[in-house]
C-alpha cells in the first residue's frame, strides 16, 4: 500500500513556536507555507526591474534558509504556495497590468492573465523561489480566472486588449465572444428565463444546446479561459521541472468541481500536467461561491436575491444535495458531507492523467464579513468535529492520495488529532 500523506497550510509563526508537535502529535509530514523573497543585485530573473517584488534583508533570508533546513532535517516536505494571478504590491497601482472587465472596469485584485510583463514577473518569482530556498515543490494557487465570489462584474474578466488579441491568436472570435456574453447577460435579466430552470429543476440537454446555438461566443469564452490556463500551467511546470530537477513537485489548487471550469480550471487538463491536484473541497465555499455575484446582479436587474440563489443552485446541481435555499440560508450554512463524496467521485473520473489527488479541507469554524460580499458568512451551524471526521472518512473511501488541512492555525487541535488518526488508521 502506498503511503498516504497529510499536509497543512500553516504559518511560519506557528511552526517556529513548536514545529516538532506538528509531526509528533498531528502526523503532518508536508507543509504548505509562504516564504518572503530575497532579491540581490545579481538576480537575473526580472527583465523589468520595476516589477521586482519587495525583498527581505540578507540576514532575514539566511535565517529563513536555516529554518527551512531545520524543518527538512526533522522530516518535513516543504511546498511553497504561490498565488499566480493575484495582484501584488506595486502592481495594483498599474492599470496596464491589471485585469479589465467586460464592462471596462479595471479590477485591481487580479492581474491580466495574458500580459507578457505579468507572465515574466510570475516566472521570475518562481525561479527566484527555487533558486534561494531548498524546497521540495511549489503549489500553484489562484491559477485561474475569477470566480463569481468576487462579484458579477469582476467575474467577467479579462477583456483588455491583450486578452482580446490572445483570444484571436488561439483561434477564437473575440467580437463574437464579447457580443454573445453581453447578450447572455441581458437574457439573465429576464425573470421568466431564470424561473424556467428553477421550475424545471435543472438544465436539460435541449436547454444547453439551445443556449449554445444562440450564444456560441459564451462557450468560446469558457473554452478560451480553459485553454489559456492549461497553456500557462504547462509552461510553468516545464520551468519548475527544469530549474528544480526531475523530482521537484508541481501541484495546483483547484476550485471544487462545481466551479472549476467556470474559472478556467480543467481537472482533466491539470491531471496530465502537474504531479499533485489539490481540490479545495470546502463544503461552505462550494455553496458560497456565487453569493457576491447574486447580490450585485440583484441590484442591477431587480430580480430577488433568493430567486437568483435558487437559479445557481439548480443549474450547478447544488440543489440535489440540499434543496433550494434562500440567499441568507446559503451564507449562514454549508453543504453536507455528501457534497465532498460527489466531488471526489467526479474528480476521480476526470483524473485521466493519473495525478495524485490531495483534497484540501477547511478545518475551522468561520464567521466573518467577506470583503466583496460585504455581508456576514458563517459555517458555524455545520462545521464541527463530527463533520471534519466524516469528511476525512469519505476522502479515504474515495482513495485520496493525500489530505491537506486549510487554516490549521485556527483549527480545533484535538479535532485535528482525531482527524489525523482517522486518516492513517
């Protein structure tokens, strides 16, 4: 039997307090961490010097190198989590590098995913990380286009001149994409259209074909996003394997199967490229992901939040597990553990390339004001020890190769110990 791994996203602060207990008590053998850059005058990886990330001092860097070596000597594998298409300090004020929505708005939280200078910066970051730290791999995070949780308008990115040219380069028709996506948005304003899917309890094949027939550019847009992300993942994987060596691990965080393709992430494509796929199987975020878009579009269209929430629950299949929920019910609850089972079944089917599957589980109660939604989200009604343990059992039954705890720092430590016991027993 192949060894199963247990990993965790964890802060350096917690590790420095007592990293030995992470292995000894929780049996975690793989760390997902963030390490700051050290950039000296000899760094050759940034052609545009204005895009060089902020650097720590040499003494701070040497201290980090020493600590990473200490962690590895104790038995940990070290993976750096790298946020790919996120706007970094110094970039979020340069509009020419940022994403632009279909409606012409500059979106400062995400960079343009086709901009050559941005791609060069990403490559420079990754090559620098591999060069300065003795790590075992890199996990690509935010390797996607935007999700609806950022808002209705922000979801429709990127439509800058660079992206329109890239669409054409890849064989798509940018004018048709812009036209059909815009027309489909107009259709969504129609209450009868939205209600028809709720009343029919889903999309029939004839519905999908009719939408495709009337709005082929909409499907081209989703196809473009998927193909572009695949191209970037291939390029970055090639660079990491070349710089880090054949045994250097390349992984990627993917949205759950409900949302992944919407944001340009294809499990099938990723499985042929990377070593590890880490599906973010958060039973809360699986249903929260559409809320900001619902709130924003409700104010634009005049359609009720509850109606639009029901709409995405039906067309995505979420209603199959929980029935229809109101907007407020969704933001103050989560899906049940059966959603994790369904997700793993789908992922195993899509894993045509044989990548290792390391699902990521949310392990702590959440109750906070979301920055885009500007309303409270809470999973406290469902997130407890029993939920966590049953989720782990389901992942074992579905032959997951590894398991990753998200937000270990804030999790119930006794519950995490029991979860580790269930995972390895």
